[in-house]
C-alpha cells in the first residue's frame, strides 16, 4: 500500500470483448495475418542477406524494415491470439509495461525508418548521378542506427515517467494491447504532464517524418512526370501510389489515435484505427516494398530454383 493507493500486479485487457460471438473467427483471421507477416518478412530478410545483388542501400533499409516488422508483430499479435483462443484476458502489470516499451520502441523506429527509405528513393530517382556518393555505406548505417536509437531513447524516457504513476483502477484496459493512453487512464495521479508528453513525442515521431516522406514523393513524382514513356510513368506512379497509401494509413492512424483530441466518435473507433498501425503495416510492407519489386522477385525465383534443383539432384542420386 502507498497511502490509500494499491500497487497493482495484474490488469485485464478487454480486447474485442464486444464481439464475443466472433472470437474464434477473429482468432483465425489474426493467426493467418501473423503467419503471413512472419513468413513474408523473414523471406524478404533472408533474400536480402543471402543475395549479393540485393546488397544495396535500398535493400539494406528494407532488410531493417523486415526485421522490425517481425519484432513488431510478435510484440502485439501472440498476446492477442492467446486472449482470443483461451478467453484469458489477465496480463501482469510487468508484462503490460514490457509490451508497451517494445511497442513504443519499434513503432518509433518504424516512423523514422519509413522516412529514411523515402529519402533514399528521392536520392536514387532525383539525383541518380550523385546517389552512390551521397548514400554511402557509412550514411546508411548512421540513418538506420539513428532510427533505432531514436525509438529506444524516447520510449525509455517516456516509460520512466509512466513508472512514476500510481494506478488505482479500474484495472481494465479497453484495448487489445497495452496502449500507453489506455494505461494512463487508470492512473490515480495527475496525468496531465504525461499526457502532454505523450502528445509531444507522438507529434515528433509522426508529423516530421510524414511531411518529409510526402515531400520526398512530391519530388519523385515530379521526376516521374518527365519520363517520356507512358508505360514507364504508369509503372512508377503505381509503385509510388502504393507506397504513399501504406505510409498514409500508418502515419494517419497514429495521428488520429495519439494526437487528435479524443471525441466520443474517435474513442468508439479507436481499436479500428489501432489495427491500421499495428496489424496491417507489417503484412502490407513486404507486399508493397518487396514482392512487387523486380529484383526481389528475381532473387526469389533463383532461390526457389536452387532449392528445386537440389531436391532433384538428391532424388537422382538416391535412384
């Protein structure tokens, strides 16, 4: 006890309790999404590591993104799947804080990594003759490391303030994961400073990288318009539009959840918006950035060919 405030040890994640009759259906949907997310991102990461032709700045960042997405999904979805399958909604306070910390680190990293990837494409398309000099190995490592370090440092700083709060219930979080805003709501302290800090950090991790990403694509689209071939323009526009749709869903949903003032309407659809930055990006990114890419598809074709050739040789030797 601390005065009249009890130190809690467990919380209840309500998840999708309002959809009680659809728990098994939701479990199957999220299970398929999780499996596809891990397989697609691991395959992308493996191809980038093993294929020498993919050892370029663009694929270096894409490999970082694939690794990030696997960790990101594994922070959220296994706990969600367990709750949907078993109906067990209780989570220890330490586990909740651990999930919150890793979620914050990874989502903060992704915000800046997507921005870095758009900058890389800007240099490659708009400054092709200087690209190799500007985007050298040292800068690639610095940009990737900076993205990871930013996510870790600022999340650690935020968590330090969250740990200073006392929680007096109700010990229920109306969410499918330990979201920082939902956790703060059950605190019995004055949380105005922590809420303001949350908005400031959310702003820092969403608006600047989103604006820089959009600006990069504005220059990229301007360069595409100069392409004489109609087919070439259409292909480039198709790629850019798919990239912009994914990053807009990601940044836009984060802005709605963490920055826009909470009206009753926003609160009611909060979980839906949360799905747009927790579940969809990890499965969409490998599809948009990797499998639509000719180099990645060629690397995959070669890898599959080698595997099939090896199996054929083994079967021949056995005969």
